[in-house]
C-alpha cells in the first residue's frame, strides 16, 4: 500500500487551523530533535502537550503518560517514536478525539497508516512539522 502524504498546501491548512499539539515521545533534553521542534512550535504559538511517561515536564508544561490522559481536544498528535512504535501510537490515537496523526521526518509505518486512513483520519508521515510550518506560513 502506498502512503499518500497530503500536499504541502493541505499541510499548511492543517497547521493554520490547529492550536494544540500532543507530542508523543517529547524529550526533556534540549539536544533532542523532539525538544527543538516542539520548542519552535511552542514559540510559534501552538500549545504543546508533552506525552512521555519518563519525564515530569517539558518546555514548562506538565507531561502526561499517555494520550488518554489529555482532557482537551487535540488537533495534531505529533509522534517522535521509532517507526516500529507508530502502530501502538496510532491505536492510542484512535482512543482520543484528535484530528491529525503526524509522524516526524524519517518515520513511516504502513500498518499505522492503513489503520488510521481506513477510519477517515488525516495521516502525515515522514515530514517535519517545524519545516512544514516554516514553508507554509
């Protein structure tokens, strides 16, 4: 099955209407890509919710252990976990009322893609949310 990524214009529309991003695998280490990307998105005005059972807080925000702990609506679930963990993240995504599943640059999982697109969700894989935000502003 081919993974079809929405066109850049569509990614721009998603980013313009989104406000809250749950970041699965967000590290509290400023050297990590997940931290740098999330910090940039936070500075750009997005609400960042760290999802990582191993940390207490990141970027001044209390972390949650799983997506299911988030009470508010989530616009984008941005995943920074290795490709083999994307299916688990996708299954958890289905348990909350989020709009877009976004796997960062270099991350692809066909099973996760198929599961979510079959349910009608927008799925982005192998794209950096920070780069797309910069290119579509």
